[in-house]
C-alpha cells in the first residue's frame, strides 16, 4: 500500500513538472497529456525494474538542487525525461534511439534546432559517461550515475534491479558483461566529472562497485 502510494506520488509529481515545461512550447493541453502518457507507457513497461519513473524522479531531485548553476534547464529537462525512453537490454543503440526519439518530440513542439542538438548530445553522453566539455552535460551524466554512490542497501537494490532487467541472460553470460561495466567506471580517473558529484559520491561509488564485483 505504501509502495503504491509512493509510486502514485512520484508519477503525479513528475507529470506536474513535465506538463509545466511543455506549456512553454505548446499550450495544447491534449498534446502535453499525450506526450506524458507516452513517457509513462515506456518507463512503466514490465521489463523495467530500475530504468523507470523512480529513476527519473531521482535525477530530477539531484538536478533541481543544482538548478541555480545549470545554464540551460529546459534542455536538461528534455534530456532527463527522454534519455532512457528506449531501453532494450538486447540493443546496443538505446542511447542513439532515445536521442532520436527526443529530437522527434522536440521538433513536434517547434523547438529550435540548436536546443534539439544539445539535448541529443546530452543523451548520447550517457552511453560512456565521459566528459564532452559541456558543464550542463557533465552535471546531467553525473546525476545519472548518482545511484552508484548511494548507501550500501540502496546500491544492493539497484544491482538486483539491473539483474532483473537482464533476466533473459544466465549468470555465465550476465556476470562477465556486468564486470565489464563495473570495470569501465572503476578504471576512470574519476567517475564524476563535476566537483559537486565527485565530493558527494565518488568514494562511496568506488566501494559499491568493488563490492558488487566481488559478488559476481
């Protein structure tokens, strides 16, 4: 009951935020509602255990705290809501497909090409989480990785949710692949590009990643 109540609250809060931004570009209430329904349909699909609306809510919380230092909030807003709109564990082009999807939505709202391209680059940056030299993008991709620096129990839940998303693969296939992902982050000079997220999460993230590695 409490879990359901929390889910409803998160969904309603995200919807309010989404509709309020969409109104800046289109006053058509029906179109805004349709775009929101489309987001819910994608992020609430049965195979999603981590890459869902709760994940979006976490990113929104992390980034809202930094709104005063974000240069282009509306672009980050679109990147946030659409960066995982396409998520298929068997695909290697989720980021590219999500970026294309976002571009189509933004084009339908008559948003300027420069903003659309910036959103595309922010979404594509979540593929490797390397810095592309843009401050807003670094904040966005760091927020996307904030779960890595969470408390141990929260991280453990995250790891189990990722495993559920890859349930079609047996351990002998999943574990080596997951280790490659963990090593990708552990071999970075620093996981978080921005000082804000580095100071907040870097140390915990490395401990969490190493602990998960030991369990695989």
